[in-house]
C-alpha cells in the first residue's frame, strides 16, 4: 500500500504543475502575438480590431492594445460595416470568418487578416480557401508561434502559395501582390464604339489590338500590372448593355465601355469616374438668310427709333439756329427738314455763309452722326453680304416642333430617361421624337451628319464631331448648351464587384487624367478614326456650286422700298399742286 500512496502523491504533484506550465506557455504566446500586432500597427496603422470566432488567444491579447475591438462570435455581421477603413481582422481559426453581408465583404476585402491555425491546418489549403473568397492580404500563425517565430504569408502568384517569414527579421508580411500579375489574364469585352474603342490589326505582329481613349486606358493598365488582356468583342447585333450584364454576373473583370450615372445599376460595379461630361442636344445649324432679308436684319427697331428721335432734335435745332427764333417751327418743317435728312444720310447739304456759332455746332453734330451711321450700316451690309447670318436657333424644347426638327434617340436612352423621370426630357413632345430600336442605326445616322434629325450626344463624343466639321466647307451641327438633359454626366468603367485590384485601377485612372493622357487621346481621336478608315476624310456638308454673290432678286426688297418712296413722293407732289390750285380758285 505504501508504494500506491507514493504513486498517488507523485501524480497529484505533477497535475498541480501542468496548469502553471500551460499558463506560462499562453503568457509567452500572448506576448509574442502582442509584439507582432504592435509591429503591424507601426507598419500600417489600424485603429479597430475585428475578431471572428469565439474565445481564443486573440481576445486576451487585445486588452493590451489601445484600439477599438469588435467581436463577431457567430462568424458574420448582420449589418453593413460602418466602421473606419483602418481595421485589422483577426480570426480564431480558418472557419471562423463566415461573413456573408455583401457590403461588408466588399469594404473589408483588402484589409489585412491574421489567422490563428493549429498544427492540423495546412497553410496551402488555408490560403487557397481565402483566395477563393478573393481575399489576399492573409497571414497565418500556428499555435506554436512563440517557439517557431514563423509567420505564413499567403502569396497568390507563386508556388507554393505561401511564404515562410521569420518575425525576428524585417521582411514584409503583407505586400501588394497585384503589382506583378505574371501575365495572368484580365477578362474584358469591348463595345467597339468609336472613338472609345476601335479594333485594328498590327501590321508588324498581325495581332488584333485596340485603340481609343477607353481602350488605351485598359491596355496601359494591363501593361502596368504585367498582365494580359483576355479580350472579347461585342457582336454587331448585340446590345452594348450586354457588357454591363456580364460584369454584374462576374463574367468580366473590366468592360471597355462606359458606365454612366444615368444607369440605375449598383455603384459597386462602377469605377471612380473616368471623366465628367455633358449630355446635350446636337442641333442643326440654321440655314443662312437670303440676301434680300439682310436689309431687314440690320434695321433694329430700337436703333431706328433713336435715329428718328435724333433727326427730329437736329431739325428743331437747325430751325431755331438760323434766326434764333421759333417762328419757322412747325410739324412739317421738323419732319421734312431737307438739311437734317440729307446730313444723316451722308449726302451734301447747303451750308449758310453767315451762320452763328450755335448753328456751326449743330452742323458739326450732324456731320459726326452721319459718319457714324453710314460707316456702321456700310460695315453691316458688307459683312452680311459676305457671310449672311443664320436663321433663328432652337432655344427651348418646344422649338423643336416649331422648326420641324425631329430628335433622334435610341429606345434604350428613352427608357433610361423615363426611369429617371428627367424633367428636361419630359418637356420634349412625343411627336418631336424619332425613336430607334437599333442603336447602331442611330450611330450610323449621327456619324453621317444626317440632316433629317437632330441628335443627343455626350460632350466627349462631340469633341471628335467638332474636329471633323473643321474640314467641312460649312459646319452642319452645333452643340446646344441651352438644351441639356444633364450638364454633369459621370462616365465610369464597369468593374467586377469584388475585383481585388480595383484600388490599383482607380489609381491608374487618376494618374492617366493627371498626366493629361486622356485629354491627349480625346484630342487625337478623330485622326485615329481617319487613320483606321472608320471616318472618311471628306466634306459631308455637300457644298453647292458657287453662285453669283448678288442677283436682282437679292435687292428686290430695297428696290420695292425705293419704288414705294417714289410713288409716295409723286403723290405728295400732285397733292400739293391740287391744294395750291384749289386755294387760288377759292381766293378768286
């Protein structure tokens, strides 16, 4: 019995020592984990800890850190993540993070994660499981970390897919792995809508390549990341919204097209705005006025009223200045003053020899007024006969019907504007719209400057249209800044919702705009279209053969005014003779 008692005493003593050893081991693990977290905070500051899983070593470590801590014991939040972006994520085991809230997944996709694993967990399989969730900033620590000092950092583009890093050395744990994609493909599709993206064959290599200010942006981005473009081209009969649908369904990484702020699609699938433009009407330039209407154009009612008032004032001053009396003042002498009339018309008139200073001053004013009038109207006539002014322009949406201008628009745009309940679009009468179900037919008519319609155009596309019209003898269309459905249209690039290198792409957009490359591409888009044979380098205004500048019909109205004046003068002369004869007969 003695040996049994001794054995029991030894076992009891050993069991009493095990908790001390366990506590000492956990205390050391807490110490090295705390040191690791402080080092990570120093490298890239975080102010919030998000811990997935139930009670584990991370819960005891966080009480030594002066940061906010959010505990998610059931594996997922039930609300969108509204905390700051400076968040470090800790997981008690590889299966502890079962986040399913879409917005939280997207907001925390790039955040650094530290996973606590056991000896049974293999780093390769753990990293692969996180890669399938498109989470790449992953580091693993085993339960024996206090002894091994080894951190397993997941690396997507290498084999094996993790790297062993000793915490005592200054090697980076979290790196930007997408800076070099090792020729991995970027799935994309182009709408081939010039000048955004245009397909051509490289004569040197025989490869199909893209050109255009959107295509150049994507191509340069692929080169920057050392990636390749897995390119698809939209078929002719397919709606270009097919690209947006494929991005929404995660079939494409990037779309070589434009995502506008008019679309009611989630902003999760739109990049940072690539450019801000307008969405206005492209209206026909009114025809030039015929020469016989030029005379009416230069006679402004207000100016004519001022001239008549000046004529009356000068007539009164001349009547008073001759004898310095009001004896000859009468309505007939004022309205039919020969000197004042001929003076204002720039003709010679009799000048009294013995005129006083007041009369001389009136004559100086009369001469000065005649020089101004004749010079002004002569300049107007010569200018308008050389280049007659255009007819009245469209200033309101109601004017479209008044000037018989049909507004061409695609059925897709009609649906979008109706869904947005655009107030400007609601002002357009249905009878003034020409709706095209085939968007490519609409593009063809607009590219050919079809004069049967007016069109809707974005500011970026108008740039190339304006450049093309410079080679025309006379421009056909102008951009109406008064008639815009929106003056601030945001154009973005469609991107996959959980694209892991979205931040690099948006940084690329900002840099390309900052360096002026996008502006350069847009300015040269018309010349690129001509070089690829998409746009003909010819005058689409179809100028008429030159005619004589002035014909008899052009001065017919002024001749009619002259004839009417002569008839009125003869009538007045005959009336004066009749009145004088009647007065003599009455006196006899």
